[in-house]
C-alpha cells in the first residue's frame, strides 16, 4: 500500500471498517468461537477499542501482506487473560440517564498508514480510560478503574535507607478543575463537535474560586455520552494529586506497571 492509503476501523452509524480478529471468539486461544488469527474470513466488524488495538499491535495484513502495525508479533506476547479482561470491560453495558444501555467504550477511525501505530494506540487507550505497557517483552493492558490491590504495605515496609520524595500538589500550571473536549459527531457528517463542558464548583472553591480549564480531544470516540464519561474521569483523576516516590522491599519486584495496583 502507498503511504497515502487508509485503513478504516468500525465507528458508528453503519460506517463499517475492516474486520478484526477477536481472541475472545477463538476457541483455540482461550475463547469460544470460530475466529482464527490469520484467517480473515473468520474475522468480524468491531467497535471495541481493545480489539482494534490488539489487531494493530499484532499487525494488519491484507491478502497475506503486512500493511500496518506490528509485524509477526506472537500471540504469546499479548497475554489472553489481560486482553480479554480489557475487551470485556469495554463491552460492559452502562445504563443511560435517558433510559436503556450502551457499551461502556467504543471507538472507530479512518487512519492513513503513515501515522505512527503508537499514536493510534494512545488514542485508543484515551478512548477507554485504558493503559498499555510492554513488560518484559509482553504487552499487557488495563481498562477503567484500578484493579484490586495485588500488594499491600505499610509505612514500616518502606526502605528507609533509600531516597524518598513527596509532592502534595502540582503547580498552578498543572492544575485544572474543568474539562472542555471535542469529538467527531456522526450525525453532523463526522465534523468535530464541542462536547458540553464539565465544571465542578467544589473543585473551583478548592482552587480559590478560579476556573482552570483543560482541553481534550477524542478523535476516535464517535459518541457524546461516552465523551462525557471520559471527561468526568479526567476531571476526577486530576484531583488525585499526591505523588509519593520511595523504595519497597524485594518482594515488590514482582509487581508490574499498569496491571497491578497496591494499597
């Protein structure tokens, strides 16, 4: 394919993109179903951001030829337990204030193959409150709220012979209490639309009455309700400002970034 060629992943309003492999539907990979990696006839359309990301990391192929993303990335480098859990979290149904439900996180985009795959992976993670990390040659991922703690420690476990630091709050330039965001709206010919901003009077009061607004864009999220959930998560996360740096004893070496939480 020429660098100007495009790949489209399913988004909304019947604008279907390429079919993707879903390892949850592969009975030979720990799932249940007829999907088989490399056999594109078994693939299906998807709007699941983690399914799309999985395919990009392993590589997009057309007619047996590599087109985009990773090249010959082995399935063992993307642990099924990690990716299936993230995919299921994206598909979890969320009740709507207007009634009914919708998938918690969807995504879709038309991308040119000269865009760095890592840039698309970052946008897909932003679309689902997700994170992905390479850990010892494996790619592991997580979506949504932190998992249950894998390790519990107290002050007595902190190694006092090593350096420590504590930042109770960031500088004003890194503080915000409101969010404004844009996203592509399918009902308006996919033009970028301003989502209703989110402000918080309590947060503003904590910041001496100042309204400090951060801007965000969600170019692969074609749904306003989802953008609102993402904005709320961003605003709440921005208030978790205390940062501790210290050393733990040797058993903490087993902890992995992104997928393990501590308490």
